[in-house]
C-alpha cells in the first residue's frame, strides 16, 4: 500500500510530518470549533512539536501556529504528504 494513502489520526502523527486533512470527525461542538479554525478537508498542515508532557500538539496550518489538545487532534483524520 502506498504510504501517502494511509490515513491516521492527527494525534498519532509524527513531529515534522506534513499532512493533508481528509475529514474532521467527532462531537458537533468540537467539529464546529475545528472547522471555525480552518481545519477543513484539504487543509495542509505540519506537526511542529508536542509539549513536554505530550499534550498539546503544536501545528502550522494556513500560515499560522495552532495548538490542539490530543483529544481534539484525535478527531482529525489526515494523510501524510511528501511536500
């Protein structure tokens, strides 16, 4: 299977990896919050780092920095890209 076609949760993504959002799942309020921040299907993002205790996750999306709790990031399904 092609590595670029494998889907995973953003909470399980590797630091330094670049991804494209496939879909946003989860409860309506969480989904609405993520969509309002611009995390929609097709959005390219990069995992910059993670806090020392593992939560939150630091990402770059749409030209800005964003931190997400792991429970929020687990609602975002992504696919790794090579660019």
